[in-house]
C-alpha cells in the first residue's frame, strides 16, 4: 500500500499524519488499522503520512483533503521535535479552512508555543485525563477518548483455562533487560510486541495509500534519523541475543491474543500490551513507561494500583497478586466506554469532513 509518487484520490479522502503502522509493532499496526477502517467505513479514502516524515513535504495531498487527522499516539510529550512538527499542522490547516483533528494522543509537558498552536485544531481527542488537564491549562478544550487498540474487535474473550505468566519488554531499554532477566529467572514466557519475521503486512484489508518516505533533506532530520537508528539497533541486538539463547518468544497478532487469553497474568512495560490485556480480560501489572501514558490510562480506569516498580517484577511473577471481580468490572466498563467514545469521535470527524466537501471549498 506504499506509493512513492501517487496521485490524490478522486474520491473524498482524509489525510492521516503520523501513521505509526510502518513500525514493526503490534500496537502501532493496530492503531493504523483502526484509523483506516473507521474512516473508510464512513465514506472516505485514506492517505497516510508515515511517522517520522515531515507533513510539509506532502502539502499537495493535504490541500485537497476533506480533513486531516493527526495521530498523536505517544509522540506529543516534552516538546520533542517530532511533537512540534505534528502540532504545527493545526494552524497550517486552520489558515486554509481545512478541518484538522488531534486524536489518540498523549499531551505532556509541552511548550506554551505548542499549546497556542493546539488551539487551531478543529477538535482535540486525548487518550486520558492527565493530558486533558494539561491542555486545559494551556487553554485548549479536549475530550478524553481512550486508545484505539481498546476498540479492537475480539470474537471470544474467555473460556480458556488461564495458566502461567507472560512478560513483555518496555520502551525503556534498561527496564526491558530487567524484565527479561526476571522472566528467565522465574520460568515466565518473555515476548515483545514485535511480530516474528518476515515483516507482516498492515493489519487491515481495507485499501489505503501510504506515502513513501522521502530521504532526509536537512541536517536535523539526518541527525534524528541516526540517533533513532542507533537506539533501535541496540534494542534489536539485545532481542537477537535473547532469541538466540531461546529466552524470547515472538507471536503473530492472533497468537499474541490467544496467548494472553490463556495467561493468568501479564507483566508489561508496553502501553499497548496493557490495552490488549484489557480487551482480552487478562490480569496485568505494568511498570511505568517513558511518559505518563500507562499511569494516566490506569488512573482513568480505576486501576492505578496495577502500576508497579520494575524492581519488583521477579517477586510479582513468583507470587502474582489476586485479580478481583471489581478489577474485572473496572476493565469491562473502561473498554465499553472507550468503544462508545471512539464511535462518537469518528462520527464527529466524518461530519466535519463531509461538510467541508459539500461546501465546495
């Protein structure tokens, strides 16, 4: 679905900026699939700009779109360069009377400049209340719509006998090493959210256009690419060593869901693994990540006590805490609210996009 120099669709279309589905990561691919499926089901073709690519190189597609959707994901925190680039898309679209939406986003410790730019979004939808509160302090109104992975359809949520503990990695490499060692020492299954080779296709059967990445053209783009590549290479090297030693299992998406459904506990430093645990009704514990994304989501769900220190993972594997009926009910209620809020959010985007097309602008 990747194209180097495609023409804009003749059918009304929506541009999705920060398409994280290019990553080899279950959660990222699920998010892109949800965006494509939901927008397509409401009558729009979808064109995506891959994560890490500058939207300014694709303004020919943006100018003719019915709407632009910025997938904030876990990117918009601490005024990171990528965060600044994405938020700058809002005033650009507003100046051209083009509906532009921030969805599926964190917002943490960003600059006042970014806060002013965020006021240009037609509507803002963040994943949890902490982000909503920080935006409010910047004078930006937003709605809480939990992460799109929580709306992933699951045919069978239970029935299997649960046995054993599964442990995953973390976005923080030092925590990943600790989690892997704890799993090895206790006989727990250790995995990551990376699917096995060969690299899988997108997790949707709905056609869409993904604009191929251009080569970096500035020194800052080149340097950021080098830093990201070095960090990812180190993580990939550790993962390769674990695989070689038989210490790491890799699951396809279907197998990951099935394995979680059979597990009595998941311990994970990955935000999206917590989300999958919720939709499969799997008990979980979660060390904190590189932003407030895990803790903030669990605050909203009434499950903040399921956040633990990475230093006690080994003890948690050996003596898993009980999973109460009230916790199960909290998860079910949170997932239900997320699903309804996501439906309303996509309906709102579609309503604005259709109005833009009907206006003839």
